[in-house]
C-alpha cells in the first residue's frame, strides 16, 4: 500500500467506526417497543418546540419520524438511524435511514427529523418503493435556528416536508450525499 492509500483507508475506517459507535441510535438489538417510545418522545418534543407542526401533522397523509440519526465523517462519512411511519397517528411500518457522503468534512452530530407526506401520492410512492432516496421533492421547513416554524404557501404545497431539529454535536463541511430510507422489521 502506498502512503496515500493507507491514509485514505485510515480516514474511511475512522468515519465508519464513528458512525457505528456514536451512541444509541438504533444500531443493534432495538425492537419495535424501543423505536415506538423514541418516536413518541420525539413528537412530544417537536410539538412543544414547534407548535405549528401540529397543523402540518393534521394536514399530512402520514409522517416518518426518525428520532435519532447519528452522522459522522472525516473526508468520508455516513449516517444511520431508525424510525417509524405513522398514518393517522398509528405506526404502520418501521424504516432505517442510511446516508453516505464524501467531501470536505469533519465531525459528528445527532439530530431528529420528521418527514411529512403532504399528499396521498407522496405517501403511496414512499410506501411502495423498495428504498426511497430523499431528493428534489423534499422541502426543508425548519432547523434549530429560530423559535417557530416558518413555511411559506409555496412550501406547504410540496409533496414532502422535512422538519429537522434537536441537533447536538459539531460537524463542519460541504459534502455530496444521498439518503436512503428502507423498510425494516425491528
């Protein structure tokens, strides 16, 4: 191995180990009861911190709640989390979220996010796909900056809205990434 290849291997291994070991994010033996409890806590926190999300929930066809996503990287990185899809307030499926990224980055963070499916078609397409990648039809409406949800009327017509909150940790950089949601059996 050349010196550059060893360095690349070491950075990739460090990033992978960080994601795997970086807290209780659902890697390993978490069952449905654990995921359901985390989903409930996450929703209670979101509704209290961002009260306007109650209206989003009422208007949505369903929502995917990812209570804890852990992300880490050093050049090459990734993220992982588990959550539940709720329709009319009832859990109908469980999903994992996996992300790989590369670029100028260093650090680790954890956060929660909720995807609101604002149309029946968006929910149907999500549930019928073998793995759904977040893309152009996803609109972010809030992060931890600010005290209230700020969504414009054009945002509310998007088929899928994402609320990201509860960030902890430090991650700096610009990356190219893709996120995939896959149905799981906990």
